[in-house]
C-alpha cells in the first residue's frame, strides 16, 4: 500500500480503463474547426478576427475577456468563414469563430527551444497567459490565475494531479507514459514561478507503470516526489488530493492556496513546458474515445475545435451505431451527455464515451428510503439527503447554510443512491440559485449602505 491518507467518503465505480494500453494516435487536422469563446471558467474570450481573414495554426484569434479568462488560438491554418452563435457541448448556442482549413497552407512547427532558466518569472507567466492555457483536467480554470495567488497566500507545495480517477478515461495515463520529461519539466517551471522547493506527482495505484516510470526519471532527485494513491473516486478532486498527499484539509468555502498548495493536472504541466520552452499555444488535446459503440477505442491527439462527428470519423467511426444510447463528453461520473455530434472538442475535453443500452442504464427515481449511503459517500462531508429536501422546499437560505456551495458535483451520492435520485442535478440548481441570492443580498446591502451615507 502507498501509505497515503485516504480522504473521507468516495466510491469505487468500475474502472473501465480498457484503453490504458492504447498509445496516443495523432489524427489529421479537420477540414473545419469551431472555436467557442467559452472554453474556460471566467469571462468569455473576445474575437479579434473578421470573416475572410487568413490565419495560421497557432495564431491568436480571440483575446482574454478579463483577468479570469484565456485567449484562444487557431489549431488549423485557413480562412475565417463565420462569426456567430454555434452549438456548444453545454447544449446552447454560444459565440464562436469558424475556420475552414486550407490544405495547401504551411503550418508552424514550434520546434525552436528556449531554456526556461533564462526567463524571468514574469516572462514565464506571460508566456503561459498568452498561450491560452487552462486546467486540462476538465475544470478549465485559467492557469495564469492559479499562478498569481495574493501576496498573503504563501504557497509551499505544488501537486500534479495524475490520478485520472474517472472511469473509462486514460488520456492522462497515456500522456504520463509517453511524455514524462515534458510533465516533469513543466512541474519544475511551475515550481520556479511560485518559488516552491517541493513538488508531488499523485498517481493512483492502478497505474503502476506510470508510477515506476516517474520514479525512475526522478531517481536521485529530492525536489519532486511520486505519491502512489489508493484507488478511490473522486481522488482527483483538488481537496481530496491535497488531503491524501499532505493531510491538509482545505476549509469550507476555501481554496487550495488557503493551505499553501497549488494543484495542476499532469497534462497542464506538459502544456506549460510547450508554452514556455517552445512558445507553443494550446491547440491540441489528447482525447480518450471509449465505449462499445466506437469502432477503434483509444487515445487520440486531436485539434481543439474539431467537431466530435469528424473526430469519430477520422478515428475509425462508430460500430453498432443503431445500439448507440448515449454519448458523454468527459467521464461517466461528471461528464455531460451530448445531444449532437456536431459540437466541438474544447480545451477541457478529456474523453468521449459512446455507450449502448447496457452501458447507459436509464435510472427511474424512486422515493428516498433514508438509508444514509449518500452521507457516507460524500467526500465533502455534506448531507445530500437533507440538501435535497431543502432544495425541494426552496429554502434557499438553509440550502446555503447546509453547505451546497461546497459540493464538488462528483456524483458519488447519486452513484450510491439505491433510489437513483438525480442528486447532482438538484445540487447544481441549488448552487446556481444560492449564488443569485447571495448577489441579490450583496446588492441590497450596498444599496442600503449608499442610502445611509447620504
């Protein structure tokens, strides 16, 4: 055993890691790519190109819409053919840029290497920010923001998340096996930016080949430690990972920086290396394709902006498509069902599952039997059954006090629930309304304060 401290709660769904031994295959560029302005947490990006413009692969086509935002770069060389609202994987039409590839256009290689040791911290952060890099584990939080903690928050540790605890996803596993030097180099760049002397790479024990490889690569060093972790979902959650590695508990409503930690995904670290040492913006993503209805399950290096339909066709297409029941972007625990394959791969897309009737079992909710399993499974120590009841009765102040904003939407409660209640859907609703109620209360207090000062 690893000796790591197991976080409270969690579940152990079937791992379904059938593609773990499938080496990454690079797919050809698509004929057309769609780039939504919303591919990250924060303000949407703002287009800086017009219809008819000729662009190169790697060229910035949208600027960040604020500090908590990220620019977007074209993943293909060609012509801008449309600006407008196009369907997004979230299920709504959002502002996007559409580019048609020119098959005769040359593409930059980004092969000239720069020694990161010759760059200042500010220069490194600028390269990361300009690269459009966001967290590639799924949350898509702008990386440069995480690397800019307030002066009052002293960071002493960086943890790389190589857990990949979601069932069926193996893209991070393959990246660790195929690009360990990039991951390690990226981590050391992050450590330089935050002036920390200790880094950890957390990897679940179901990836012994990755653990052994990184240990061999880091032999003789003491600044970075590989931390094998128990196999338990959601081990990859930031707060759960910090507790398992360091035994530090992030307070309710708090962030990892409140306990001196920054967490980044292993794919993010590799992309940091590319951005800083090769001035290469974020344009590609390794995506796991899995499920019984995909002809060639595996891990595919894909241009961001590629339509899922084109990704499927270029990887070998569907099989038994008449039995296709559900397509999920992301993992089965936290991913979202797609309504159409004509939506693009985003910066945060880690996998797409193509499931038949047997895999995508329909849940028919029943009455809660108050068994308490959801409470035991919650890694955030919440009481899901009570939260559900409060949301049903629209007691939003009590919902807030009961800690709904601490919910990480991991789905452990819904997975373990014998009544098959849609708990995560309810908690998402609760968080949205509580956020609105907080804003209304803050605005009312500000208005009252302004009136009293007159």
